[in-house]
């Protein structure tokens, strides 16, 4: 029987790409999203890519009754949990909201999963759990820490899940520590379109290339890196999506939990990203230096060897692929895309319609 996977936050940047990777791998997928940080037209774009309307339910993962109604109505075999806030600057300004969205909602999801005997979870974590790294590249056994509330929320989520696995041997959990997702689907129909400023570099660079911003602000030019700007491990979102499929497949087949990095294992500086985007777009991208941001680290890139050994994961797309696919998405989205299809809104007292009819 084909496994059915629930994607919380599945209409978002990484979630929508993972939806496509799961379909390609033969899974059935149900998306739950409150669309607080995803465009309303994403389901329509997914249908345009696949030829099939996705099963999409509008619900807040922190609403236990609404979430329980989803599990009661759907045959769910596993969950991939994307629904969370991720902006470091916003977490510094409003930490309470991050703990509500990233910790309280996770605990609600775990309780509902437990009641409905669903014990397979892939968890969206982050390289921010390494805090200020002591050595590069960063292996999974590196000391854990945090430099901002967002990182703390992800670290706490991991700790809750580790305790869950320790006390419940029937649970199988994959913790995936992302580095920096970038790029877009080759169709140009889905890509990174945050509804709030998350501080991610490539969307800001794209806005400068499109003429929406006069210049990119580079925070810090005196880091101990080759060109003085921050260095990060950027990974193509399609590679990242494929990593989720590999993680889920291993959990379902072997019931053994794992924690792995998902990155390329190579660092790119902010200036390198800007120059690569100039080549991809054919546009000049002005930049100006600003002071360092609180919570940022000088460099962070993965040791991806454990993901390769445990999951058979190997990122295949490079920075040029990320920039070219991002620019294809940016130019197509700026030209206008198809209108959104209706998305069912879920409350605790409502039943689910048959969206496949």
C-alpha cells in the first residue's frame, strides 16, 4: 500500500519542492498550511507542474482540534514537519512568537500523531543548532548551541524529539539540519517567495536584480574569511527536497532514527553569491557594506559525509544552478502566474470535502 505523507507547511518554499519530490517517488501527499508565509497560488502551480490538483487543507498546526480532524479524516502514515518560523532577525525582535510557532506547535503535532498512532516524522531543523562553530566543516557530533532565538527553538525541537525516541522505541524520527536552501524548480513555477522579510540572501539579491531595491546590504566585511564577508553552505532546494524523500524512505523501511546535515559541504561568501547572480541574470547588482548583524556567525558549512553514508544523499546542483533557477523563477513570477485554486479552510467542527472530485 502506498504511504500517505502529511506535509505541515507544505505550501512553503521547501515544502512545495518536497511535495513534488514525494510524488515523483510514488508517495501520496496531503498538505496542511495556514498560508501565513506561502502564496495562495502555490497549489495551482503544483497542479500545473504535475497535472493533478494537490490535496491541500488550510489549518494552523498549533490548532490541536483542527489538526486532529485532519488525522481523523485522512489515512496518514508519516509526517514531514516544515511549519515553523525561520527568520533570525525576526526571532531577535519577537522571540515569543518563535517559541509559540516552533515549539508549542511541534508539541501539539506530536500529541496528535501519538493519539492517531502515527510514529514516523521527518523534522525540519537547521544548522543554527551549531551556534558559533568551533571547526569547519561541521559534523553532526559538533557541540550544539545557539546565537539567536530561532536557533534555540530548533535546538529545543531536536531535544524534544530525541527524548521522544528514547522513551518510545516505536517512533522513527529523521532530524535534518539544513544549511541554506536556495534556487527554484526548473519549471520556474515555484520558488522562494516569502511574504515577510526573512533575511535570506538570495531573494534580496534577486530583488536588486529586478530593480525593486537599489542595492544589497552586506552585513560585515571584516570576518576572517577570504573576502571578509560571511560564508555559508548554500544547497539547491531540489537537492534538499530529495534529501527528505531519502530520510522518509529510510525511516519507513528500517525504523531507525537519524540526525544528519543536508548541505553541499562547500561554503560560498556573500560576494560570491552576488557575482554568481550577476552572471545568471545578466544584471549588475550593486551592494553596500553595513555593520555586522547580531546573531550571525562568520562561516558555516556542512560535513555532509553522514548523510551520504546513512541516506545515500549527495547534493548535485551547484551555486550557478541555484542562481540560474532562481532567476528563471523570479522572471516568470514577475511576469504573472496563474490564479490560485480554492484551498479548504479547516476548523475543529468541519469535515473535509473531497477535493479530488
